C-alpha cells in the first residue's frame, strides 16, 4: 500500500466526521449515517446543473449531487476555518463550551502527516473529498447571511443549518437571491407528527446555546413563500439516528421553486 492510500484510509477510519463516508472498502465513523437513507430522500435529478451547497460541512451532499444525481459542478460554502474555532453561531455564554468541543473535534493534530501527504494544509474534509473522488466540487469560505460574492446557481441547497441560526429569514432570503431553478432546504429537529399545531407556522426557541429553534413544517413553508418562492413542496419527512447516542432526530426536506 502506497503512502497516499494509507493516509486516505487513516483519515477515513480515524478522522472526525460529521457524515459517514464510504470509500472503497473503508467507512468513516460519522455522527450521521445517510448511506442507506440518501437514495430514499426523493432529491430530483440534477443533470448538468450547478449547485450552491451552503453549510456544506464535509461535502457529503455535494459528493452525492455530483456522483449520483449528475450535477455538473458544486460550490460548497461554509464558515469553518478548520483551525479549531467554533464554526456556527452560539450565544456568548456558550462560547467556551463550544470552543473546547471544536478543538476536540479537529483531527489535524493527530493526522497532520496524513493530510500533508495528500497536499492538504488542514482538516477540511470537503477538500479531502474533492481530492480522493476527483470531482468538480470547490470549497469557498462564506456565510449564509451574505452570499453576494457568489454567482447564481441552478440549485441551492442548505442542509441541517437553519436550526443553528439566529436569523433564519435572512439566510433563506440569501438563498433565494442565488437560486435560478429551485432551492432544497433540509431542517433538523422539525416537529414530529402527529402534533396539533403542525399545520401552524410555529417556531420554538430551544434554550440551547447553538441550536436555537425548532420549526413546524408550515413555518418553513411560509418563510420560503413570503421571501418569494412560487411553490414549496415537502420532499420527505424522515428520522436519522445520532450514531454516538443512538437516538433519532426528525428532519423535513423542502423544495422551493422560483
């Protein structure tokens, strides 16, 4: 086994991953394992389309859009600097807690030699995915609150991000401005059925330091419609386990057409 192959395997098997990644006979230990679920989520074919993946994390969905849904090119946007700093919004009173958490999850300290063998200068898993799969996916630093420096794309995608935002309406509006055809939004911790108020535009503050709101489906639909999307549909409602704790989180996936 050559040095690069050994380094790839070591990062996959021993690195810190948000999503479970399959590479040849290797499988990462992701917080969320979509490998048996992703094909059931009813994403439309993206033949020859350009995708803006905002909050792209390790690039799992960007990879899927390119390798399985035939997208032409994906630009992944994230505010993660891959330096151990907190990469999403938290209350000031929770800064120290999340800083320690993110430093613990930066695997560059333990896998520095492997990353450098692949020509990578930090633990950016998106760039790692781009390298090992050789796909047309490009990482850009940026915030969902200001996408002005990015071109319009045929499709915009935002997965499991809105619940971490203080201002979800501004985020959805920014996605609208960069969407040509449709926007797909996946919401984590949406309310479960059956709940009497599920048909109401309901938003609940969680009291947490970095996971601010739970949404009813109607709340997201109304936000997307008010921002300007002509038609909003639900692609899927599903549950996915957090592998570390073995309990499931409810998700709802929406598609909003210009």
